[in-house]
């Protein structure tokens, strides 16, 4: 597992953070701290690291990164930890387009081509 707080390339991401799956990297984005935590078997496993470090559960959103897809399609906004009825998110998908945009901006700023 690793916290990405400074920009890395997609190649570095593949080399350092593809321990569980061959074509996907599970991740959690902290939209407040603007970091991406990656490389776990389950999103809930990854979520533990920022929670233990003081992140708020409301700021954590699960994603899947497909590093072999084109940059425009490499983020999937789907994870069980995204079910947050108290925040109006009733699905595993991040439903709020403003939150999706925040996630996209953070991921693309930290994971470069």
C-alpha cells in the first residue's frame, strides 16, 4: 500500500503498486487532503490507512485505476466504501458530479503520463 502525495508517472504506478491485480489498481482518494492511497486487495483495507492518520470518512472515496487504458478512461468511480446514504450517495458509484470532478483532478494531478 502506498500514499501518493507527489506526482508519479503511470509507469511508476504500475511498477510500485500492482501487487494484487494484473490490470487494475484499487485506490482511495482523500478529497480534503488531496492524496491517493493505492494498492490493496479491498477498498476497505486501503481506507484504513488514511482513517488511522486522521482522515474523515466523508472525504474518502473509492476508485479503480486502469493504468493500461487511455488517460481519459483510466478512472472508475466504483467501490463499496462509496455507499454513504448520510451524504446522499446510495450507490457504489460516486454519484455527485462535483465530487467526481475533485477525484479526477486529484488523480490526474498526481498520476502523470
